[in-house]
């Protein structure tokens, strides 16, 4: 396998030029806490992060994630790789980290297309779909919506859900299929192109692992049924990993996300809610908050019925949530930098005294 088969194109080649002959290029194919796998033209081996890279990282965003291209050195006769540098990323899939802490969590990188998977049963939720779409658009990734478990609804209901998705202003293709029966799977397979990287995102239990097994053509990964009482699934996928399919496309499988907080999503929000963004161009005030201002085109569209109140509320909720978390993130980083400067200043007299 050549590096180009793993997505190493001319753009990445230029990014890797500063590292010359001292390092070799490899792509991160799996991350499980602090353990990594990397792959290149020589094969796939376990990897560790070099101490200098680890200690210089200000947050987890500065460490390798699945899909990253890295500069490595071989150790132990080629059975272990040391990751020294991370090449710039073309695209990133990230969210707010789980819990109260306002921090970015990097999910995967260098993705061309994101398959946003929902099921046609109780999991179908336009508001959740909007959240995924914002996250994908913010990361400069092309979205494709996959509605799985079409075998659980009649054809009319499936078409209605597709129309609901399209009417909601959700951009990108919407495909209905059944990973269980294989119905409509050919349309999903037609989306896959050799040398491109795709990822699967969605809640637990929507059938991402079943779809992956279907695309692989064999039962490689274990699946679990959803719970009858609430329709929720179990986390079948426990780690993020990049798989090369037989046709040459690459697919990143991600664990289901129960919590999908947003942070720093300005561009992604405007692209995902392009209808509201276009309406806002007609507002009387450039800094209109779309809450109570006179001459607000967005509020006028809600009042006239041109814009649904549900979509407006979803937009406002995402915007306020993102702004809140971003303010907290910026303030925390400011405190961290101030503390770092204090420590350095406190150490200087001691160094002079000891000298």
C-alpha cells in the first residue's frame, strides 16, 4: 500500500516537507486513551507520542487523533513508532468535551465526508440532526445524512422523514436504507470513493457498526441490540479507528455520542442554518440578536410562518450555548496563561540565586 492510498495527497506532501528525511510519514488509524496505531507504506504498528510533543501540548487538541498525518521515527526494529510531529489538519471533527468543563474534544481529522446516521424509529430527531450538521460544517466536512432501519417503517413513512429533513433546511444528500436487510445499501456504497476518508457519527444504537460490517462484507465488529424499553443502544464501538475498505475508501468509526455540546461554531452555524443567515442579512441592525429588536427579519419570518418556530428556537439555543462555552473556554485559557507566567517569574530569582 502506498501513502497515497491512505489519503496522502500533494497538500499533505507539502506539509511534510519541513521534516525532510529525518522522519517518515504515517497516518493514525486508532486511538484508545494514550495508545495509538499508525499506518504507512510499511504496515501498521503501535505508536507512542514523543515526550517533547506531549509536554508541549496545551490541551488534547494538540495531541494526535484518528485520521491525523504524523511524522514518526521507528524504534525496536520497526515494531514501535514514536510520533514527533502532527501535520496541519485539512478538516476536524470536534465537540465540547463531556461534562461541565468548557474544552474542545477532538474526535477525528482529515475527513472528506461525514455520514450522519439516524434511525427511522424513535431515534429520528431533527433537532439532534441539526447539532451534528453544525459540528460537521464547522469542521469543513461535507455532510451526508443516512436514515437507517428503513425496514421498520413503510415506504411512505420513510419518504416523509426524508422530506421532513429536507424541509428543515438540512443541506446535503439524505439517503434511506436498512443495514439489517441491505435495502438501499447500494446507494450508500455509491457514495464511497477510493482514497477519500469518511466517518460515521450518530447516537448509540442507530446501526453504525452494523453498517460498517455491511460495507466490509463480513461480521468483523460485534453488535448489540437496542434496549426495548427506551430504544437506546449500547456503546458497541469503544475506540475510534480508521478502516480501509476493499474498494479503497477509508472509514472512521466513532463511538456513539450521548452528549453533543457545541463550542465555537460560528461558521458551522451559519452554514447549517443558511436560511436564517440569509434572513439576517435583511435585519435593520448589523449586530441584531434576533430576540427583540425592531426591524429583525428573522423574527418577522417566524411571525409570518416563513420560518418555523422550532427551527428558530433550535438556532438560538445552539448559538447561546456555543457563545457561553466559548466565553468560559477563553477565560480559562487566559487564567492558565497568567498562571504559567507567574510560575516562570517565580522561578527566575531562584535560578539566579542558584547560579
